[in-house]
C-alpha cells in the first residue's frame, strides 16, 4: 500500500528498479562480458601443493632424551608453528631448494634473469647510477627470489598440517618447485636440530678419547706384564672375535658371488640390441616418441597419398618426422649408455668390495691372533682398571648416546619431526583465473552496479515517473492515471492505429478508456450534491496530453447521455478541431471580441453523440485580455443556459501563459495533466502553485501516458483490468453511471 506521507515505501524502490531495468540489464551484460574477456586474456596459473605434517617433537627412536626440551605452553605452541611457517618461506630454504635441485637452470628463471628489474630500469635512466649497474647477477639469487615470490604457505586449521604451494604458468614447474621446497625444508630442519648435538658430541669425544688413552695405556701395561709372565686366558672377547672372523669369511663368499653376477650382467649388455633392453621398452619417453613418430608417418602417408609429394605440408611433416626419429635415436642411446654405465659401475663396486673384504679378513685374522695373545687377565691389577672404568662409565655412556643421536641425521625424514603427507603433483586445471567463480561474481557485481546506477539515474531524474512521486510533490488529489496507449487494440478486428484523442470513442474496451471512465467518476464525485459543470483542462508544459484528456473526458461524459460541449480556449495554439475534423474559422475569439453576439452560434456538432464543439476561432492578438473579460463569464453561463450539462475547456499550459489561471476563476473544476517521465517536478510544483490563488476553483491531477510495464503493484489494477477486459467475450451490463463494468 502506498504511503501517504513523504517517506518511501519499499515498493517504491522496487518500482525504481523496474523502471530502470534496462540500465540493470546493460550493467550486468557489460560487467559479465568484460570479466569473460578478461578471463580469456589472462595467463592461466597453476598451483601445485605439497602437504607437510610438522610435530613439535622428533620421533622417539631412542629411549634416552635429547639435549633440548619442549615447552608445552600454548604460547610456545603458537610461536613454534609461526616460526616454522616463516622458515618455510625464508630465503635459506628457498636457496637450498634452488641449489639442491638445480632450479636456477630452469627456463622460467632464466627468462626472469634476462629481464631487468624495476630498480635496474629506474637507475639506468640516471647516468650517475646507471653506469655501475652492469655487474652480473647470480642466477641462484634470481631463482631464489622467484621461488619466494611464487610460494604460498597455508596452515590447515585444527591440525599439524601445512600446505606448501607454488604458483607458476607451467604445472610441471609448480609441482617440481613445491616438492623441492618441502625437501629443502626437511633437510634444513634436520641440520638445525643436530647442530647443537654435534657440538656436544665433539666435546664428549675429545674427553672420552683422553680417558680411553689412559685406560689403554694401563691395559697395555697389564698385557705386557701378562706376556712377560706368560699368563694366557681365553674369555668371551676371543669368541666374539672368532665370530667376527667367520662373518667376514661369509661376506667374502657373498662378495665373490655378487662379483660374478655383476660381471655377467655387464658383459651381456655390451652386445645387446637396444630394442631388447627392458629399460628401453618400459621408458615412457621412448613410448611417446615412438607414438609421435608413428603419428607423423601416418599423417605424411595420408597427405602424400591424397595430395602428392609436392604438397606444401609434406616438407614440414618430413622435417618433423626426421626430428622425431633423431630424438628417438638420441634418447635410446642415452638410456643404453646409462644402463651400461650403471652395470659397469656395479661390477667395479663389487670388485672393490671384494678387495676391501679380503683386506678386512686379513686384518681380522691378525686381530684374532693378537687377541688370543692379549686376552690375559691380570688379576693383581684388575681392581685398578675397574675403578677407572667406573669413573668414566657415565661419560662414555653419554658419548655413545650422542653418537647414536647424530647418526639419526643420516636417516633423513625418518629422524625428523616433519613428514611429507602428500607430494605435489602437476595440476590438470588452472586455479587462476577461476572462470566460473569470476563469472558468478560478475553477475552479482553487475547486478549491484546496475541497481546502483538505476538509483543514481532516478536520483538525478527530475521528472515525475510514478503516482507516488506525484503525491509527494503536491497535495492535490490524483483523479486518474491514464496508461500509455499505442492504438493497436480495438473492440473489433485490428484496424489502423487509433489516435489517442479518440481512444474512448473508437476503442471503448481498452485500458485507456477505463482510465478515462475512472476520471469521469472522480470528477462527478468530487463535489457531493452538485457535480462540476464547467471543467477546465490544462498542463504545466506543452505536449503533455491536455487536449487528448479534454476530448476523452468530454466523450465519457457524453456517454452518460448528458449534453457535453468542448470549448477550445487555447487561443494561441488551438487543436480541438483537428481530431474532430471540424473547421476553426469562427469560434470563441469571435464571441469574446464582440464580433459574434450569440455564444451558441458557432457551436458545431461532432460525430460523437451528445458532444458538440465550440472551436477557438481566429487567433487574436490579445488572448489574455479576452479571457479576462466579462464576455468570457457570459460564455459559460450562455452555454449552460443552452442546455449543456457539462462544459469542458481546453486551456493552454499554465507555465507558458497566464490564461489558465484567469480561466480557473470561472470554473467549477480544474484538471492539471502531468505526463509521466516527461514533466519536471519543479514545473509541476510551480503550475500547481499558480492555481492556489484566491478565487480559483478546486484542482485535481491526472497522470497521463503512464507506462504500466515500468511500475509495480501501485498500478497493478490497471494492467489487470486491461487484460481481463480485452480477453472477455461478452459485454457486462452497464453500471449506474452508464460505464461498462
């Protein structure tokens, strides 16, 4: 329901959007097309992600505790993980990844190295700074910077997992660099964790070595004493030495067997056909090259057979085929060379291992003989040796623990608190631009922009576009809303376009006709007990439909069976006679100037029953003086005396001349016609204020040429009636006022 105050109802805002819907359509379409074109122009970026699990403590492989302790507080917990995230994105980790995996030789980073940076471009413009800027830049530094720029660290909430991603136009490069950074981070963490342990181990090794030297000297003295004394005793150490000797002997036998196998494998590969080698057959690259060669051969054969060998593409395909065969031969040769080198290396390694075991066996035999000689226990000095060993027992045990802890470094990821949960793979689809998401956002942004533009245009639009706006501007009653009429429908078969001036007469079942009947009802009920007889029709500005309103109002009044006369008092631009096809040689100006003594002498009947016309007559030089004379008042009284029930005066625009204000003092009812989306608000307000002079008649407003499709529920009844009345077959019975229901 429309608010009667000065505030706006929510439906008013919806009405603005409906009226400006083409602005919304254009904004949505423009933003959508712009985003669509932008997405196609952007370079696709791929993001490969490796997932790491970071724990605060290392795996408990050994039963003893490390030197460092773990703080279990929440602050320390948060700081630990924030530190790890910073380390992941740090320059040392990126540099280690570049150096370990040779990323500085990658084409993507080489291209970045060839392009001067912003600083180089700016300083090159200044002679003083540009001369010394020709020093070569380390490719590793450039690659390290590029890795840091494309790296993304995203912790997964409520877990110990973190995602390390790299963004690149090449999916393979993105996966390679992501895995390289993860591997470098793991190795960096291992080195950091064992740096303190290594320093402590060095100190313990030095101290224990000194004590062992003293104990060794004492035991040597005891051994010499035993040899001098000739005391020989065999204990468990001798048995262990013999077991070690037997183990070395078994290792020598295994080494000889392995040497024979490796030698046979190396000899077999020398004369083997490359195509028969399993590694060549299972190579994915060889398979792809063969498929590529076969494709070129098939395409060349097809083009040659169809167009002949002189076809321009034959030379191109022949060149591609030769290049593919050459690459196939090179790749096959490379794989064969690698296999031969690997088998020869294995053969050499087995031979060196056998020689090493032979030397070890010789040493072990010598050591067993020496042990048998030195395993004499000196009972008289045993107590002193035992005391020294008890003194150094704790230190020696700690040294062994530190040595074992240091050896865990060689286990790589097994010894650290970091796990690679999921390695990065080359993504199949780019993550940016996200075309689907961007288009959805473009629709919403375009819709929001369009709605905003609709309200902006409505804010700067100073015309009256709806009944609600009209009621907010002036306090005069709205008598009727006349919808836009194109003359394309009649109550019979379609005919030529009907002028809006005679719409009620020629198209009585249209929505426009019903609107004029509502105007008739509003006028007849505006003054209880005595309906207005002298009615003037004016407007604020020209071309707002006042003449059409006057004619159609007179027609609907005549349809009640009452005698109605149209009087053209627009003595400057008269037009009533044109749609009625009547002459304008004589009329109102003749009577007002005294050339015609009778007011009804120049009245002409029309083709419409009960409707007559008094045209304006010749255009006088002083219209305002004639309308402000006593003769004009006599005109109305004379017409009423002649038996007319209603007199409808067509007056000029109120803002153009003062004639309507003069005429209003002799009228019972004034109608001010406002053309929707055409009449400015200020013009309407000024026109209404002109009729507020003392002695003027009451005034009502008609909103004309209203496009019902641009409005919401405030004019819904007019649209509904037009559809209902057009589709009905039968005529309803007349109402009390003579209108069709």
